[in-house]
């Protein structure tokens, strides 16, 4: 039963793992930014006065929030190319799937933040003669953004964890490269354990950073 | 752009495959739900305990599992764990272990936060009328805390059902896996994956409606109290 651990396999081949980690960072940052853009866009559609815009946006947001990420990745990678007649590489497919799904979650955060601002704030601004845009920029958004930051960070954390699912369509992120390496060397125990611990350290660091930002915001409010 | 000819009807003739997939997705979800509740209560109580002997390992467990991707956990249990313990393991059990432990960590935090959110005064009131710790827990604190846990937990259950689809990567024959196999045999990925997505939506959306309903109802109840 006793297993002979030998982590030298990991260290001798760390190059491919680092490459994978770079891949993870690339897809995570790209889809985070694109996701925020998509989120702003979907949120403004959903909050629009025109039902022709708000109803389809609501349906899309709900559908993307209520279906598994893995299914969306597979759909974009295998099905979408047939529909639009364009070949997508794993990075492009992942970018579309991630930014659409996290965009939907972000949209709900934006909407929730704006709608959480008390009615009287809108009325106060209006009575000062501000236009809609000015009201948004000077009164509503400064208050709303603070409330949005914690859920936005939580969602971004989920996004980073979700990037591992790109391995299923052979995008070389850290997990995929680790899987390739462990099947080449027949050393899944060391390589997978190392990979899991690496993710743990990386994500703990990120969640620590996020918590620091959160407490700073709390303090700034007082 | 080439006009694409949709052939949903042809693909739907393979409905037994979709149905089998849905059955396994439901089975996985149900087992995981029970594990999340039981495990969440046990680990959450340990995390809540003031005794370091319980508190530290529980905190470590929760943090470790919440700060690693669930996919990595599944892969670890599928490829590494069997070698370590010297036992063959089916994908089904690796998926249960990976997703299950992850879900337990999340529900433990929900359980602990729920209990901690109950004001001190409620404990003191229980004590004042002669209840011991367990009596006040069971009769005073838990009934209030559970209400506060329900919306967060319901959200977690949605995540749980969604994450079962990851098991498809280790050949567990749930809905996405069945779709994947079918798409590869009949070369109709467009229709097949669309049907898979819609079926997942149909399984998950009722849970979302239930969550919205519970959130509203419990909020109203709390205000009227």
C-alpha cells in the first residue's frame, strides 16, 4: 500500500506546468474583461424601458445562469462553428463561453446594485434638475459601485476556478498540461497533487487579496 | 453564410440516451444533496465549535476545498487517489467524492454563518428559562437560523446540479456525456448540444424559481416578525 512519493518528476518538468499557468492567466484575464463589458451591455438591455430589448436580455441572462458552464463550453466549441461556419480554436471558444456566462452574472450584479439605491436618491437628483446621465454618474453609480464590488469579486473568483473546465476542450491551461504530463510520465499522484496544491495557493492568495479590498471598502464607508 | 438545415426531430429520436443521461444527472444530484446537508451540518458544527481540536481541521477543510477548482478535485480523485489507496475507482465515485467534498465545504460555511447570525440574546433567553445548550440550540437557535440558511443553500444546490456535468469528462454517463457520445456518433453536434443545454435548463430552472420564491417568502416573514 505504501506509495513512494517522488516530486522530482514535477520539478524536472515544471516548464510545461508554468506554460499552462500562463494559459490559465490569459484566459482568466481576457474573459474577465470581456465579461464585464458583456455584463454592462446585458444589464443596460435588461433595465431598458423597451420590452423588445429587456425581455430577450432577461431570457438570455437566466438561460446562461441556469445551465452548466461545461455545457456552454461544449456548445460554443462544437455546435456554434457549424451555425456561423467559422472554426473556433479552444481559446476563442472558451473566451466566448466564459464572457457570456460571467457577463450574465455580472449583469445581475450591476442591476442589483443600481436598483438597491433608494428611490429618494433619484428623486433628489431629479429635483436638482439633473439629466438622467448626470444623475447616474454623480449620484447613483458612486453609491451603487461600492455595493457591487463584493459580489463582482466573488463571481470573478468563480470565473478563475471555472477556467479549469477549458481542459475539457484541450485548451492548454494548468490543469490540461498537468493531465498531459501525468499521462506521459505515469505519475498522476505527484503531478495532480502538486497541481491541486498550486491552485490552492494561487486561489488562497487571490481570495486574501479580495478580502483585503473588501475590508478597505468597509472602512472607507465609515 | 451557409443556410443550416436543422434536424431536431432526427436527433430527438435518440431520446432514450437523453433520458438515461438525465436520470444519472438526477441521481448524482440527489446523492450529493444528501451528502451536502449531512456533511455540511457536521463540518459546520465543528467549524463553529470553540474547541480547537474540532475547529482547526474543519476550517482547514473548508478553506482547502473552497479554494481549489472542483474540476481539479474530481481529476485528483479519479487519477491520483486510486493509486494512493491501491483500489480501482469508477468515475461515478470519483465524481461523488470530488463534488461532494466541495459541496460539503460550502454548505458547512452556510450552516456556520446561519447559526452565528443569531443574536446572543436568543441564547441568553434560552438559558434564562432553564434550557441547556442543546435545548436552546434545537428549540430556539436552529429554527431561526435554518430560515436564514435556506436561500443561500438553495443557490448552492443550483451550483451542485450544474457541477455534475463536469463528471462527463471522466466518462460518467450523465446528460452531457450522453450528448457528447451521441454528437460523435450521428454528427449532429448543433442539435444535440442545444437539446442538452435546454434539458439542463429545464432541470435547473424550477430550482431557481423555488429559490426566488423562498427568498421572497422568508424576507416577508422576517419583516412581519
